[in-house]
C-alpha cells in the first residue's frame, strides 16, 4: 500500500523558523502514518510535481486543477478534494502507467 501526499508549501531558506516548522509538520505526519500502518510507502510530492505527473502542468491554476479533476471523473466539492484527487492520480500514473 502507498500513502501519497503533497508536501507542505516550502518556505524560502532565509526563513529558517518557517522551514523548521514545515519540516516538523512533515515528520509528525510521517510518524503518525507509519505508527498506524508501518508497512506503507510514503511518497512526498511538491505541488508542481504532482500536477505535472497528473497531466495538468506544473504551473496549473486552482481552476485548472479542479477542471482536470472533473475531466478525470472525480467530483470534488472543494479545492482540497480536487488537489487530493490529482495527487492520487499522479501516484497511480507513477506506479502503473510509466
């Protein structure tokens, strides 16, 4: 089984405190997942990466992501669900179509 998630927005390196907290949030998320399901594979993706792999383009707007999600047969109620559907689809493409 896989767990796939988009990385938290990455702050610029001059903002060391923000970078630290973003890393801590990712580590806590990973610990929580592996604590419950120790045999899963966690695959972190940057937003531009999952958008590109899903076929919508790395610089796609929120509206383009939502539209592509609908075109793929999903029916997201909000932007978070549209993002999640394309993150899942991107992982599917990585595993089964490439």
